[in-house]
C-alpha cells in the first residue's frame, strides 16, 4: 500500500525520491507525487497512474532541491486521481504532508476545520491531517514539531507521515503509529521510507521508528521524541540486505525470480537451524518462551492472505506431531469478535511483511488478553517482528512480487521446524521419525529444484487453459491449504475466478459447476488420502471436468484419468505442501503472462496491507 520516500542532505532529492518510489511500486498504488522546496516555495507535483507518468509530468520543470518527499498512493478515501494523490498542502500551502494509513475521525475534524475557514481540495483524510497540524501551529504559536505532536493526539487511526515546511527548508518531520517508517542514516544525509528497499543503495544504517514517535531531522541531526515529548535515543541498526535482492536479476518478473529462488531461500531458512547428521534442530529466536509453546494447551494462529494458508498447513503439522489443538484465525475476524484467549494458549502470528494492519491489531488484542506471541515474519525489524515476544525469521530475502511465493514456502518451513522441535521436546515422535524429518527438511531445496524443472510442461498446461473463465482447485489433508493457495495465486494475478476446496467438500456445492469447460486442478499425491482423492478425480471426470493432476513422481494410476499430469518429487506427507505448491505458482504465473496481466503489480492489490 502507500509508499513513502523522503530525503534531506547534500544531493539532489528528486532523483533519489523517484528511484525510491519505483522501488516501492511493488507495494501497490494508483497515483504518485513529490514535494520539493526551491525558489523559496514549496512545490507539489502529482499524477494519477504510475511513477513513470509522474516522471513525464516533471520533465522540463525546475526540480533542484536537496530536500524532498514522494509518495505512492493506494486509494482509500476518494478515487485515484491527481487531486487525491499525495503530497497534500496545508490551508496556507506553507506545509505539506505525505501519509500512509487512515485517519478514522477525519470527517468530524474536517467539518470543524471547514467551519474555521479551511478549504479542502481533495477527498482524502490525509489533507485533513495537514490542515489540522497547521491549525494547531497557528493557534498555539508553537514550533511545527510541537504542533505535529499535539495534532497526533487528536487523530484516531494509523499513520506514517512526513512533513515539510516552506519556512523550514532544512527540516523534515516524521511520525508513525501503526504504519511502517524507516530512517536511513547516511553521512550528512537522511532517507525516510516505508521500508528499506529505497534506502539500501545509499546506506545500511537504519532506525526503525516506533509507534508514537516523532522524528525531527534538522541541520544534519536526527532527534526522536515520543508523543509525550520525551527524548529517546535513536537505535541505529545494520540492514542485512543486498541491492541485487531487490532487483530482477535477468528475470522478466520478480514473481518468476522469487519462484526460482526457492531452493536458495529454503536453504537460507534452514541454515544453522537443521543439521541432520548431528540430530540438531533449533530456532535461535525461540528460547525464553519455548516452554510456553511446548506446554501450550492450544495454539491460535493469526494471519491474512497467503500467510493464513501457511497457517492452515501449520494446523495439520502441529496437530499431527505435537497433539496440541490449533485454531487458525483470519486476523481481521479475530480482532473484531470477543475471542477467548485462555491461560495456556499461545499465539503464532504469521506475516511476510510484518506490517499487515489486521494481523498487528489482532496481536495487540491477544497480547492484552495475556497471550505470548511468536512471530513468523520475513521482513527483519518489521512491526510484527518487534511486537512479538519471540519468533523466527524466514530469511527468504525481500519478496517484491505482490503474489507471495517464496514467503509461503519459507513460512511452512519455519512452522514445520517449530512443530518438529515441540514434538521432539514432548517426546511425541520417535527418534527415528525425528531424524527422518530432519533429513527430509534438508532435502527440500534439492527437491524444489527438481520441481522447478516442470516449468516447460506447466507452460503447456497454461497455454491450454489460459482462456478459462473459472478454475477449481482440490486437495485433502496437508494439501487442502495448497489448493486454497493455488486458487489464490491464480485469481490474484490472472483475474480468473478460482476456488480452492477440500476435495470431499466438492460434492456439497462446487460439483454443480463442473462441465467440459471447467479445469480442475487436483493435488493427488500418494499420501494417506490418495485413494479418496482418486475417487474425487473420478467424480470430476464423470461430469467431464478437465483434470490437471499434481501427482507423486512415478504415479501411474492417475495418468489414466487426468488430462494433464504433473509429477512432483516424493517427500514425507507433512512437508509435501512445499513441493506441491511449486507447479501451482508456475501455472498461475504463466497463465497471467499469457493473458498479458501485470504479474508483479496486479490491479487493486497491495503487497503490504497497512490499512484494515
Ligand atoms: C496481501 C498480499 C498477500 C499477503 C497478504 C498478507 O494481500 O498481497 O500476498 O499474503 O497481504 O500479508 P503478510 O505480509 O501479512 O503476509
């Protein structure tokens, strides 16, 4: 969702900001803009559409300025157009804001400001925010920084903001609550951004702003205060990210790069954690509260989107190996009921970005009810990682494609390690089963590599079905969540309607849709539900549905029934989602490319959903 980039220092700000906005394109957006100070005026340039549209609009303009800020907007209040794009001016046009988040009480604030003579030029809540700041500034005769702090106590909602003022051309003010903001610290220069990707090529020293903190960068100095005006010392951390990890590296799309990166990302995820020859399995981030997990009466998993699907795989894993009951909750539903969290319950929160607003809010609710939170995140230093009591990172590297791929397999790998650790500590699995699982984990990267060799045969399937109007995905047991994930991948990037179902549930509804036009992707591995799923395939065939079966290597029975058969390497049932999902990622990718869709930035979707 909305992306923020700002710069203050000795270089020209505009090129840095535009490049940074491009780095943030993956988050999803529909308009873009920049604010610069030159010739004693605060100038805003903004345009509906991509950053490239903005660049065209900027051609020939005087953009010289060593301070500036830019924004990519994902519309919430008001349609995507030039007017609603950020930055927004204050009433006097002397101050400007860029904002990520939602101000919930904007309507009453706006009416109040209108009564006091403010005129608004957009439909956004963000414009109200900057008018409010100016109103406080003028009426309280205080510093701008003070006015920002006071205004923050008056707004309800979530925000990451950056503010520039014509009268303070050497100053940027930033604040956050609920939406991410990272400050890059260079030599006599500072960079602000929604995540580290626009910063990494300039500096690897960053400060993650915390909720309720206000940062002021002035005369080459960064100072941070909390909303109560108490100074805090900026905690500078080293970024562990390489520039090439956020570039396409020869691939046509980030999504394809990320699919093909999975042998590497899983190797990184396992590194130092699993050494089967020594019977070693450990997650360094889970120590102090490890016993809480081992002795949990119940595990509640909170997540959204693809992360919710890996949570479903974890439900099967934990129940199978640890015998701890698991509930997998959509974070957005959990937070708005009155959920029961008892002593003895632990929460696992799963999030690639670590910034998903609903997941964050659900965690806060669970925490307020006394739960211990284990975070499973990819983005290091993200809000969820920081708010969790303990947790484990995926080490998958930045995921830029909106459709999540390597994060899913990374999440399942981490969750599998967690389940196996608990099972071993509880003595539920035998030593030989434990050893077998460690070996299987270590073999995953090689087997994914083999599964990726299916790429060409999947292109053939994609060509055959690229014009389908609907798809059905079926799976059972550990592979039921993979059916959901396969369907999600397809609809996200190809805009084909697709549904995932537990195969046996097909009889209770979706079977009515099956005819000779309906492609049905069935994950039919040789596992404990093999015979059952073979029957489900027969049921589809009997209604002339077109079956694309994902089978175990060497399967001969299903070859007789399915129109297309894709063989994936064999692995223990519990880890099989890590392999069966690969052809489904590739299928969605190739269909989307063949339909001419924007694979990495599908319409309406955002990578990091920082509003609820
Ligand atoms: C968005 C993304 C999905 C992601 C979901 C949850 O919808 O497009 O790919 O699965 O958010 O995000 P998280 O970062 O919490 O895993």
